[in-house]
C-alpha cells in the first residue's frame, strides 16, 4: 500500500494544477477581452498567468523528479517547503491583485460583458487556487516539522538496535 502522505500529496498537486489551469484560462480570456476592446492588458491577469506557469513548472518538476529519481533535489522536503512557501505567497499576492484590480464601477461604465465576466470568474478561481496552495504549504511544513521532531528519537533508538528509547 502506498504511503498516505504521498497519496495526499498527489491529490494536492492535482488540485493545484487544476485550479491554476482554470485561473490561466480565465486570465487569458480577460487579457484577450481587454486587448480586443482596445484596452491594455490587465496587469493582474498577466501576473496570474506568469505565477501559474511557475506553479506548473515547480509542480511537474517536483512530481516527476520523485518518480524518476527518489534522491533528486526537487523531491527533498526542504526544497519543496521552500517553493511552496514562495509560490503560496506569490499566489496570495496575485489573488489580492486580481481582487483589487477588478472594480465594479469599471464593469458598469466602460467595458464589455466579456471583460466583466472573465474578471468575475477569475477572482473566485484565483482565491480557490490560493487556498489550496496555502493549505498544502502549511500541511507540508507542519508534517515536516513533526516528522523531524518525532523521527529523530526513533532513528537514534533504531541505531542502537532497540525500538524503545531508554530513559
């Protein structure tokens, strides 16, 4: 049977990839709608696309590195904690930027319905992607901290040949 943490990790990676794919699609739609109506491309959508591309790259690198070579650097817990913290913070910044850049008054006065629809869909999807990324980040960091605390006494006991640590 597979390790339950590896299964949970695969589920998180799938959700992260799925919601970032949706965010990329809606951000691309927002960019295309804005540029086709003669407006400049929104910076929030462009930032979200770049951020999603980085998340795709790191997620695929982390998952494929573990499959190809378990000793690979991207499969180490420290490296994965680092990139999840970095991408979680960038994802949070992108979601805040998307939320603040979308003004309800702007949608009523100047833009077409496609710009408003894409921005209205982009906001909740970006927050869902952010929530999943941050939950994975916190879960990974807490599990790594707990394993380092709990595994060290067990490793020392196992090195001495006993499973119970002497008092």
